[in-house]
C-alpha cells in the first residue's frame, strides 16, 4: 500500500506523503489538486486491515434522534435529528455496502451527524431493503419513497419541504446521484426533482455503470455485476451520467479519495452535468482505495479533516440554513 513520493506543491498540505504511512495519509486527507488526481495509487490492502476498518465503521453509530417509518416493510425506516433552527433544510443520508449490506446506523459515521445538526441542518439516515431481496431499482425507489415521506411530514417535523439535500456514500452515493439525475423515481411518488436542492456524493462508484467493469476491475466491478448484472441496457439505465442531460437536482458536490477508476467517472459525470447547465464541484482527497474510502466516511464532519471545510463552504453557498 505504499504511496509514491508526492511534492508539497502537488498536495495542498505540508508533510510529504512519502514521510507517512497510507493509514496516516488517509486520516490526514489533504486535498489533491490538478492532474495529480489521476495519479495511480496502490490498491492493495490486507484482509486484517479491511476487517479493522469495517469494525470501526460498524461501531461508529450516531446517538439520539427519532425513529420513523416510511413504508410497510420492516426495513423501511429512518432516524431523524432536528436542530434548533426553524424550518431547516434536511440532509437525507443513504448508506453504502454494495447495495447488499449495512444499515442506516452502522454505515454512516457519527461525526457528520453531530457536525451538520450543530450547524443547523436537519439530518435523516434512511434504512432500505437490500439486494438480493429487492433489485437495485426497487431499492432506489424505496429511498425515493423516504424522500416523499419527509416532504409529506415536513410540517410535523419542522423542516423545509422544498430544500432536500441527498447525501450518500459508496453505493449509497450511486443511489443519490441517480435520484438527482433520473426524475422518474421521485415522480412515482409525486415529488418534483426541483425539491432536491443538492446531491452530495461521498466516494461514489458506478456513475457510468457500463464503464465500471473496465474502470475498476476487481471488487468494485464484481459487486456491480453481482447486483446489476451485465445487460448493457440495464447498466445504462442505472447510470447517473447517462441521465445527466436533465432535468437534474439543483447542484452536485462530488467528494472522492484516490480510487482512479471512480475519479475518472466523477470527472465524466461532472462534464455531463455542466453540459446540461447543472452546477457541480469535484474535490479529491488523500486516501488510497478502501483505506481512503472508509476514512472519508468516518472523518467527514471533523473540523480538522479538509473535506469538512469544503462541505461546509459548499452547503453555505448552495443550501444555506437561511435562504439568501
């Protein structure tokens, strides 16, 4: 997992990457600028380290909040946190897990909940049915159903129903970017895509699902074909980039770590969104492969983690607590 020597001018930070081990580099998470975002990195990681990261993620459960249901299935529930602000925007978080694992509490990262609620945003983390008990399409629709539930119960919850922010990590990021580009899922529950003011993708994959097979050979591509199959028409239909011609959600923030295939797809999605006139910002931070993938989830919200300031500034610009 060793990382190549990086000049100080290439990474917006201080200590050269060669002086730190990959775990420390991912925890530091300095932003990477310019063409250095495309630099190849080591994707090897030991099984014990993977298990340690998963254990840390599963143990990092947020506290407080109120549970509510949005459907008839046992899995169709969410936890809601309300700040001390009047009619705030609400951030709906969709957990990852390759569409087939995780819950809304053990795959979320508690720091971001406390941080965003303290800044005045309402926060909800949604649970949903997992593959193979449902298809990915049905899963995406369940998340759309949860958006509808928040909108319908906005008065009781004390939130602004016209300012929804979708945030997702990993496969959850795929779900929220698809909801933000393909309006059919929200239309099924009579919610306008204009209600979604922002989409925040945390190290997402499968923006262009058909290309993922060659962009990310190995576990990422294997998880894709296991959940979505190999039919090109289906893969295109489930690709946010192929829907980015609009109408789209109001603005997109793509936060990534050093996984080269998904960075390529993030750039491609950014270009497609910009071509449709949709605002999009892409930032890449230190952290190789699965190490960075999990560290971004766990550390976002920590004021010492650089991506947190990027997130805060972007939210203040695009979906402030008090509308400008």
